[in-house]
């Protein structure tokens, strides 16, 4: 296995003088500074779904490997002009996997079945439904173009061509393509291990008795499930109270993973120990990103591993994970940079927004229009379930009126 180099200690440093970082600048910084950290291994095709391709997959064989017929019918040479035609049939047939060994003379036809290699003397096929066939001859009407109902060798993929590029997360369809072009194993990256831990004296485990002032840990199950959806290896590091020594020890343990997601304790308050520890470690930047919901997001290195210190509010934690952590983790995993592909829809709502920060609203599509959740409250977890994606409002001031186009990013565009 080849091990990529470790990340540089200052990889999250912001340029001097930067205060409120626009979302796009923050993303550009992440994109510049992060790269694959996972080793490369070879796996059989059967185990490759969901894995990240580490090198371009080059076709060993063309698809289709040879010219063949796309239908059941009769093969002959050349185009047939408009009008009635009759061709004598020669004995024998060509079937998939059972080629016709002889030559079809000009002006003659041969019975051919779907997938059969075109024998010498055949470049055009007529569909059997379009033919009156007798024992010795076929009759049909033109016109028919040369090459009709056939597939050219390599018309899909040529031998030696790149079938799939490095960085791709392999889909079931990709396995079909790789198999077709003759590959039975591929080079992939080891799955990215991502540790998740929650912080906060008030946070208790679902199922435990919760006293007044206590809340159930909502972030951890959400974050672990998102990571699994993305094909990463989630590592559950549990909960830690607002205690610096406990958190330090837990971060040390979490640094066995490739990256760490924490939630809570990321701002600059007395009990914000994630940011305090990352600062103490000397490799911390509290990114004041001009985004709602979201701030603060603490980014740093712990034991050489990137830490995404997410806000505690579940809505902000999810939005920050989708917008910032996902593309960053994708880079670490060798996927390259993946921006969500959204589309514009007419708004079903009205909203005035001040300039200076980008906003993400929980949204869904009904009757072709983007509806937004009734409350923008960052603790309204039910809105995340209600939503089917996010509406992204630009950094500048906007006054959205019903019917105005807004950018909708479905959960699917974030890989959920
Ligand atoms: P913090 O970022 O630690 O100041 O937390 C912000 C808010 O999010 C507080 O109301 C916390 O109680 C809440 N919170 C923090 N962690 C979690 C969690 N794991 N699940 C649900 N809510 C949380
Ligand atoms: Mg807290």
C-alpha cells in the first residue's frame, strides 16, 4: 500500500487580515489545501461498489468487442434503396457466441440473432418483423441505410480508452462498464475513516433518562449516518462533557481515524473546549464563515488529522457538514472536489435577506415550486426531516418574491 504524505500543520491557516470569510473563499481554501490521505489497494470488481477509483480505469477490450447485430433479423451487405427487395438466403445462421464461419456473398442474406458477430459480407441487418421470410429467400421494402440495426466495434468504448477516471465513486452501473471492458479488479482507495464525537455537559445518550436541562445527542446519529451514506467508515467516538482533559484524551483516540467531526463547543465561550484545545495545539483556525446557519466552524489539525469543529445546533451542524465537510472529506478520500449540482425553481415564499452572508433554508419542492420551512430556527430539527434539500440564497442582499427563481440543492446533490 502506498501512503500519501501527511497534511501540513498550517493547512487551515487563513490569509492575514481575513475576518468574515465568504463561503466560496472558504471552499476555495479547503480545495487548495486538502488532498487524498488514503492508501491505494486493488479489489475485485465484486467488492468495488461505493469505493473511490484510485487510478483511471483503462479498457482492456472494446465495447462492443466486435461489430454485431442489435436485433433478430437478416444480415446482408450495403444499403437498400426505396422499393421492394428480394434476397436469397444462404444456409446457416449467426447467433450470440456462435459466429457464422463463412462469407455471405453479395446480394445474399443470412439469418442473424441479437448479439451475433457480423460475419464477413454483412454490414446491415433488417428486423425480422419487417421481412416476409420463406425457406430460401426473404422479401422486404427499402429504404434501409448501410449499417442499420448493427453496432460498430468500439462504438461505446474503444480498447485503450479511459472508461472511468480516478476519483470516481463506483456505482453499480460502473461495475457493468468495467466488466464489459475486460476488467475484473480495480485500484481503489481505502475507505476514509471519519471519527465523530459530540460535546456538551447537557448532551445525553438517546435511551438514557434525561433530567431538566439535558438534551439527547441528535448530532451523532445524524453525522454517523451521513458518513456511511458517503461510503466512508464512520468511527463512533461517543460523547464528552465540557471538560478539557476528557476532550483532549478523546481527540487523541479519535486521531486514529483520518479525520474528525466534532459537534458543539466550537465558538469562543467559556465552555467551548473544542476551539480552545485546537488553538492550544497551535493548528486551529476559527473560521468565521459568512453563512447562516453555520457559524462558528472550527477547523484545525489534531495529531495531524483534520478536525471539523461543527456547531452544536443540529441544523447548523448538518448544513456545515454538507457545505464544508463533505467536499473536504471527499478530497481526503481521493474523490476530487465535488460541488452539489442544484437547479433554479420558482419560490413559493417571500423573504428579504441582508447582504454579507450566504443563507441556506430548509426547503422542498411542491408543484414545481420551492417551499421553505416555516421557521429558520437552528434548533428546529423537525425541519431537517421536513426538507428535501436546501434553498441557497446568494451572499448579497435579496428580496425573494413568490415566483422568483431560487437555487434548490436537493439532498441527493449532497449524496444523501
Ligand atoms: P454549542 O455549539 O456547544 O454552543 O451548542 C449549541 C446548541 O446546540 C446548544 O443548544 C446545545 O445544547 C446544542 N447541541 C450541542 N450538541 C448537540 C447534540 N449533539 N445534539 C443536539 N443538540 C446539541
Ligand atoms: Mg456546548
